[in-house]
C-alpha cells in the first residue's frame, strides 16, 4: 500500500474519532453546538504554523493559542 493511501486512511480514522469525541462533548453540553470538525482541523493547522514561526523566539506560543481557542469552543455555562 502506498504512503499516500496509508495517510488517507489514518486521517479518515482520526477524523472519525474526533467526530465521536466532539459529539459526546456536545451531547454532554461541554462543546458549543456550532463547533465542527473543520474548526478542529483549522486549530491544528494554525497551531503548526505558530509553532514553526515561534520555535526559537517563543516555543510555547502554540500552546497558549490552543488553550485560547479551546476555551472558545467550550459551551457557555
């Protein structure tokens, strides 16, 4: 099996697992209803870009970014 096919299968599995986790969190009132799996992918992409851009000047910057975004994903109390 080609590397591309393996990567596609791994991504599909990861997306399926993240959807299940997000659905459970939504059902329990922990995740905002409007948050989608695409939103989560955008967080991953943005965090990777931040990590690359700040790896020498501020190596922990991506963690702060993720914390802020995930706080925004949390359902209001």
